[in-house]
C-alpha cells in the first residue's frame, strides 16, 4: 500500500489526507482490487473536511467525511455501470463528472487541475479496457486468444475438406464418367448416319429443325465445333 501511494502522490496532494483516506479504504477493497488514483478537493477557502474521489481497477468510490471527520460515507459504482466521464476546468480548479447507465450524474468540484486530469485519464483507460478487452490484454492473454482462433480455423478447414471429399465421391458413384461418355457418343453417330440417309427426303421445316438439334448438341458440348460446321453445311445444301 505504501509503495502504491508513492505513485499516487504529487505536489498538489496532502500526504496525510491521502493516508487517512486509504486507511479507511483498506477494509473495503476487494481481492485483486488496487487503487489507481485519489483526487482530493481543494476549495479556495480552508477545507478541513474535503471530499475525495478514488478510482480503482474495479470501481469509482466517492468519499465524503461525516460527523466532523469522525466517520466517512462511501458511495461506489462499478466500471460496468459507468457510461462516461469528463472534466471541466475553471480558474479555481476543475470539476470531474461521471454519469451512470441509469442516468445518474455525480460531480466532484474544486479539484486541482493536475489531479482532475489524471483522474480523467485513468477513468478513460478503464472504460476503454471494458470496450476492448482483447486489445488491452496482456501479451500472454493475447497469445492465448490467437492460438484459440488458429485452432478453431484449423478445425473448420478440416470439416470443409471432409465435406467436399464426400460430395465428390458420391457424385462419382451416381454418374460415372465412363458411362456418361459411352452414352453420348452413339447418339451423335446415330444422328449423323440418319442425316446422311434422309436429308434429301426432308422438308424445309424438318431440315431447319434438324439444324436446331445439332446446335443444341454443340451448346451442350456433345459435338465439336468442326462437326457442327460440317452438319450445318450439309443441311444448308438441301435448303
């Protein structure tokens, strides 16, 4: 606690006042809770019992002396409940204000400007930490998250590859390539043989229909362009 106070204290703070506040807070701090900064009022007139505001890594605590300093009232708000904070500087000091998600607003006035700025900076850091937990995590935590993402991506890739393999295998079983080829080739040859025997006997409409059939075979990839050109030339010679 003493080492932490040395980091908190600056030229605007009274060490005795800070020590008094922290002694009363010692029994209120939760496990793994650390004081980040303490700001104390400094009004133009002599302030015997100033209000103070304490920020920890878990919450904001308002400290108000009562009964001539014999007791103190504590009001705290978790960072999850804080919607935002801001500082307004004046001639005689600065006001630190924060509002909650339930639309409550609290202001501590007459804070030394230096203290108000540090208070505001610490509050912004804590709020940013809540919004971006991964970006503000320790290097070890970030590395753990990255490894989890890599493992998840690897599992997804393996699942996709397995699905694709099953689909191709099933397709091959249903429509074998060799069977498909043997089925189409006789069809083309038969059509060609039939056309050589009967073209001279067909009417103009029938010849035109025959030409359309060959065009469909070409479009479906069942005959080559050269074959189609030969059939077309032969049919046109009878039209």
